[in-house]
């Protein structure tokens, strides 16, 4: 099969790119190792443990590619406030969407909900050929671009391939793209819990001696007592916590969270995910582009990973469509480099900021502990600083693609 563009990976970022290219005139194929089938959604069912904190910019992108109605029809939990405090001191800070006259800071949405809504939009619009159960095994440069060979023997050709196949990208590996990466020596425990008190549509985050602990608001049929938790801990501590029975884990979690929402009453099955930061040295080469986690993975400290990926997809679609309008070849390195120049500085800045926060709040050195507490207290007293942070959280500043603009 021959296409103009093959997207490898039909997750949130790859599917968004395919939808954003609707009307471009490109023949797009999207291949994924999974079945690409829609399962019925049970609005009363258990929460998916993996969630994303979608910013206002991400919401606009998803609205404009036609996926947001499917998300809203399933399950999305808006939040308008964020409370952060240092568990080893007295520093704390409160952010509110109201400070910049916004209704919400974002929405906590299960990854499965976003992916199903995107797949539903893809199937309804027919903007791309969907190729399911396609696990990539070989990738070769050929005269007119790339040849992809999948585990079942199927072969595809295209002048342009986009890797949207996640942190362990097969495309990135097979193409020999170099990365810079380092291990945090931490793991994230993720699950959903029900608390005695309602979450007040607030994202809560406490910095503990072992790592940050976040309670992110969920709602099911109007019940606002559920939260998604992301608990970052050292490898040994994470292993200990995963070995606890549910009752003991609930008690430990409540203590670590200082019972801010009362007793943790219920806990769903837990997942434990090793944390590793990774960044490709280049996002592009002739006929190839990396987007989303295939290009960069970030600490889940502020839930920014998927937002960066959706901006990657929107910017790449914009760059490709502008090139087509000028009569340029989308696969040319000169064209793809425009995408890299727009996205790499923003992604690196966000990654550096998260790395700095992670290191600052992990230290046991007394001067730095004093500094972070003083910093939180000072920032709390400066409305302009807090408003700047809120605008960053909304994702509505900087070099935005058209899909994310007002």
C-alpha cells in the first residue's frame, strides 16, 4: 500500500494529527499495534487508572478536530483550582482560574476516554485509513521515502512517516534516532480512590519526602468524592507500597496526604510505572518526524505530557498544510525543520522546569528546604506571579498553533 503520510501510533497524539490533517489533500494512513475497536462505555464503571490533565489549549485542539463532544459525552472532570504545599514545611500556594477570568484550569480525563473519542471521530470522518493490529518490525529508507514492514508481513510505503508510537517508539529505534535520557530512580503509583470529602473541583498536590503526591479530581454521575492519584516514590518505597493490602495502603495514603479530603474510603487496583525522562536530540530528519512521547517524555509532576504532545500534533499539521499551500514537499527536511524549531524550545523549557521542581522538592538539604518554603510563601503573596502560572497551566501563551487559539 502507498500513502502520502503514515502515522505510526493511533493514541491521543497520533489520532489528533490525523484528524488535524483533514482537508489537506494528503492520503493519510494510521497504523497501530492494537485492535482499533470501540468498546461500549459504561459511565458508571470503574475509572481507568491512567488519566491526563487536559489544558484549555488541549481542549480547544480536541474541540476543533471533532473529538471533544465524544469526551464530554463519556466522562470529563473540570477543575478550577489547584492547591500545592510542602509536606516538610509550611509553604503552600493556591491557584485559581478566576484570577485570569477563566472558568476552569483544565479537565482530568481518563486516557481511554480521550482515545475512544478520537477513534470515534476518525471512524466517522474517514479522514485516514486505519490499519489495526500492525506491530512495526522493520523500517527501511527507499528511493521514494520509507518502507514499513509489520509483524504479519504487511508492507506500507510513504514519503513521510510520523512516529506517534509512545515512549518506547519502534520508529525512533528502527530509524536510529538518538535520545538523551535519564532515570529518576522513582516510580509513580497510579489508581483511583474515593475520599470522605468532596474534592471541590480542586487539584491537590503535596510534596512529600519521597516525592510528589497528587489527588486529581474525578466525577462520576455527579459524585465528586473520587480522585485519581499519582504518587511518586523511590523504587524501594514504591515496591513496599505496592505490596500493601488495600486497607493498609488506604491508611498510608491518607497519612501521606494529611487527610486533606478526610479518610480514603475506597481504592481501585494500583499500577506502578517507572519514571524516566527522555528527549530526542532531533525531532526530524528527511521524511521522518517524532511527536508526543516518541520525541519527549516528562515527569508527571504537572500532568503536562499529553498537552505537549497535542501541541506537537497541531503544530506539525499546521506546518504541513502551509507547505502544501506553497507547493513544497511535506517530507522535505526544510519543511519538517520548521516544526522542530517551533516545538523543541517549548518542550525543553517545560522539561527543564519540571526537572528543577523535582530536584528542589526532593532535596533534604536544610537551606534548600528553607528556600522552597520561602518561595511558596512569597509566590502566594504575589497575585501577578500566580496569574502568570495560571496562564501557563491553561497553555494559552507562547507560539500557539491555530487550532489552540481563541
